[in-house]
C-alpha cells in the first residue's frame, strides 16, 4: 500500500517502521519535516528514493502528496479485544466509536484523527460496504491510523450484542432522537458510540440494538451534521463529563 503526506509518512516511521519498505521524496520537497523523514528512514535502514515531482504524483496517484510518499505492507487491523485492552492499560472506562457503513474515506480518516486527539480507545468498522483504511484515510487522519486501534468486523449487530454482554452501553447518534446528548450523564459508562452513514444514518437493526439514541441540538436551517463532526462532538462531550468528575 502507498501512503502519502508528510505527517502520515513520519508517523509510520515513528510508530512501526518495520512496515515501511521504501520512502519516496520529491526532488523539489524542502523543509524541516522532509529532513526529519529522511533522517528517520535512514536511521532505520529504509531505502529513500529522490524522484521527480511527476514520479511522486504517479506513485501517490494524487496531487495531495506534499512531496513525500512511502510503500508500506498492508494495514494491520486490530481486534475489538485490543480496543478493550487499550482502555484497561490507560485505566479508563471504555470509549470507542463504531461506524455504521461510513463510505467516505475523508470521514473515516477525520474520525480516527479525532479519536486519537481526544483520547478515545478505538474505532470499529464493518468489513463490507464501508470505507477501510486506504492511503486517503491515512492522509485524512494525519497519521493517526498508526496509533488508533481499528477493528474491522463482519457483523456489527453481532459485535454490539457481544459488547452488551460485557456490560458496555451502546449509544447511537440520531438527529431525531428525543434524548439530547448534553442532558445525558454518560461519563461513568463503558461506552461505544455508534455513528451512522452519510445520508442514511443508522441501519434499522443497528438502531434497534442500541441501548438508547441521542441527538445533538441543531438550531440552524440545516438539520444534520457531517458524520465526522458529529463524532467529534459526541466524543468531546463524553471526555468532558469524565474529566469534570476528576476536578
């Protein structure tokens, strides 16, 4: 797989350089971060090739490469159990995000980035009819895919039922829900937030398996939020509630 962009390539070299097979740098690329990428690669005995801008474009298949790309072995998905383990190691109540067939790689990447920045523990995605981790997702995540456990599962409903058996609360985001996010006390719960797909929202079976649904108040003429924005608001509110109890 080819990844591209300065942050994603740097994070791949820092987090798990064993997956990086070769780094490609545009002959015109300059700056401190480019120098750092070259240094990191050479320290790890990874081949660095300096190529023309046209060659970098052909490798990355996009103009958004920022002058750098890298060839890595296929993305290693995590298990749901590894997400639990991340929470246990940190001494936290579980907080993960489940994505119900989100197809836009930009949304997936942005959500992974938000999970990392705000300190949630992982992302669960379905195997079929949904975005997986691709170079575009890695780029949109600013390299956060190197740090966030992402579990890819066959059946979301089955996983939800297994999570509930372990005492995890499943809370779905639904713009029509009568229960409002900011009025719910969610900070004390082991929690998985479920975000629906663009345009379609939560599928019926997934919605029925949720313990309850919450909405984010919208006061403008547009009545719904982008999936990644909604995920950010939901995660932030849970983290805010948890931290307010620590003060």
